[in-house]
């Protein structure tokens, strides 16, 4: 793998009407498009909500933040919900808090909380 692109893997799984995607490694300008494509591929057409677990992300730059914002816009346009899992105190959480992203995309510290919140936050005709 290219030394600049250090994303180790993107894993996706369906959990009922939700899709859970776990991203591991680093997300930066060198691999943000790859990560975005992998997240898109992991989310099937039947998924009504998406939880992206960033607990194992070690680095996220502005390209990664932009990726998350574009993803949220695309999902919102399709009446789908996005939630992020980012542990409190992690460097990535500090970056996202600094950018104001939690005002746009809900963040949870624990995966279980994000899954429950996403599932309960789906519009009635989609749940």
C-alpha cells in the first residue's frame, strides 16, 4: 500500500435497516476518495440509516471532514440518516468538535448509542 494512504480497511455490515461501517487507519487527502467509495459500496440500497464508526481512526484531515459532510448531504437528500461514532477524548473527536461538525452530523461516543439513536431517528415511513 502507498505510504501516504494508510487506511487499513473499511468494513461494512447490515444490521436490520441500518448499515454499520467501520473505518480503520488514517483518512486524508491521499485516500479520502477511496474511503468514500468504500463506504458507498458497503451501504446497500435497502439501508435506511448509516452509522460510521471512526473509533479506530488515528488521523483525519480536512479532506476526511469534507468526505463526512458530503456523505451526510447525499444521505439527507435520500432521506437517510448518518451518525458517527467517535470516542470522547480522541484526537479525531477534537478535530470534529473544532470544525463544528457535530452541529451537522450527530456524534456518539459509543457504537451502541449511535445504533440505537439512528434506528429510533428514522422517519416513520422508513423504519
